[in-house]
């Protein structure tokens, strides 16, 4: 009887197989550029997205279909991604704030945001759409004029799963 049980155990192991299971997860939080930013040049040593200085604030839209599963994080620029040579030390400042909410339950997002370094984070506790505007200002060191040319900086927007 023991030999039969041992034989059945060995036969069972010999017939084992690994069966894979796969799945694809699609985010329930998407990000779109609603408005591309533009730097205005109010004086020789400042570039700014401030509308009063000829700039345009970039606006990012977050669409969330699953409440309380994501954070929205927006990081304002801390350097140029493209710029002419010859700049002195450029100092960047900026901020992000709620422009519009798609659901009344999001009305407290601005007061509850967390800011660290050049990043601002919102806890997306409600499903719906959220529009965030980001300001950016670059000042060339020593009040030196920016050389002529095209300047580009990037606002980084992320959906981060909780």
C-alpha cells in the first residue's frame, strides 16, 4: 500500500505544469494638456508665464474614473530643456493651483494640497476632472539679459497610484 501511495505521489508530480496568468492594468487616471504655456519677456532678464507680462499659464487636466486611488503631482520647471547658450545662473520659481474642478466634491483640493520643493500634490479622492494651472518664472542671474532665441521648459504632470 505504501509503495502504491509513493508511486501515485511521484506520478502526480511528473504531470505538474505551470499555468501562467496575465492581465493588463490601464490607469483610471489620465493626463492631458489643456493649454500649453508661453513665456512672456517683460524685461531683459525675466521670462514668465504671468498673463500680465505677456505669458500664458500652462493648464493640465486630470481625468479620474476611480476615486481615492491616485495622487496628481505637478512639478514646475527648475531648468530649461532648450535654451540658447550664454545664460548666467538662471533661478526658477513657480507654483501650481486649482483652476477648475469638475465635481463639487473637489472644492477642497486647493486647501488640502501638499507642496514640496518644486512639486505640488493633490489627493484625488473624487472621480471627475481637475484642471491645474502652473506658473513659472525664470530670472537670469545678475540682472543680465537673456540671449535671443527659443527657451523651453517642461511642467511634469503625473498620476501616482496610492
